[in-house]
């Protein structure tokens, strides 16, 4: 598995999100057929993993947590709704 940074492909959408929300950092990645959006606000990190074709696997969730949150991944809250997974971490 490998996270591929595709943030530049979403430049217009990201610019609008940064202007309209309290987020100060947004990155977009692909993980095979899954899209991963990583957004940081002041004390909150949010990750959304989505896949239009199939449910997101536990292996994908663990990999994304480890890659993007590192040691803090054990403190994260995961909401799994099948094809969409939300991971949040309050610092």
C-alpha cells in the first residue's frame, strides 16, 4: 500500500475550503481506489477515507492512521460507515 499525494489535482476545491472553513491544512491522497482527505484545524486532525466501489478495509484504516497520525493513532476516534470512514484526533 502507498499513499499518493494528489493535492494539486484538487487545488481549486482546497483553496475554497481553506477560505470558508477554519482548516489551515488540507492534503488529498489516493490509496488504490480509495480517496483520503487529511485536514487539520487548530487542535483537531480529521481524516476521511472514501471508496465508491467497496467498503474501506480495516487494513487500509490502520495504514492511513499509522502514516498520517504516527504515534497518536491510538488516541484517534474512528467512525466506520462502510464506504466512508472518518478518523478524528483531538490534541
